C-alpha cells in the first residue's frame, strides 16, 4: 500500500533502488506488476569473494530466469524466478576479475546488464 498524491492507493508498495553508493531513489512499483524489469546490481563493481545482489520484478502470471554469463557466453549461474519482486544473491567465489553479464529473460522480454569484478 502507498499514498500517491495524498490518496491511499492499494496494490502498490515502495521499492528502494540504489543508484549509487550515496543516492537512493524511490520507485513506486505495483505489487502485481504488468511489466518485468531488472535493477542495477549492488555493489557494482564488486570485489573478489564478495556477493552481489540483483533485484528483479517479474510481471504477474509470468516466470523468468536470471542468468550470469562471462564474456565468452558461458553460463556461470542460473536462477529460476516467479512473478513478484525478488532479490538474488550471486557469489564471486573462484571467479577471476573482469566483466560479466547478467540477464533477465521472461516470456515477453530480455534485459542484459554488466557486472564488474575487481581483485
């Protein structure tokens, strides 16, 4: 639930998206969203041995997958997702430093973003 323009609006809740280490942006997302989207990973860049958190929203009545790839296209991890807001944690254990990709794929869309792993 949320208040929009001073009026109570059921079916919505606030989701906080970290756009950097010092900024926090409020985003109003319906609890039963009609669209799917992929937030920026946090922290990014991240250090070897750390875990990175990736938040996703999957539209109502959809399923999806979140896949982590190296630049050769090799799948390093795959997470199956159901509708709703979810946070997935990925560990960089035993990975060399470099650039990696994370991809959200649903029935209707695909979105890919970049991860940077530092030593």
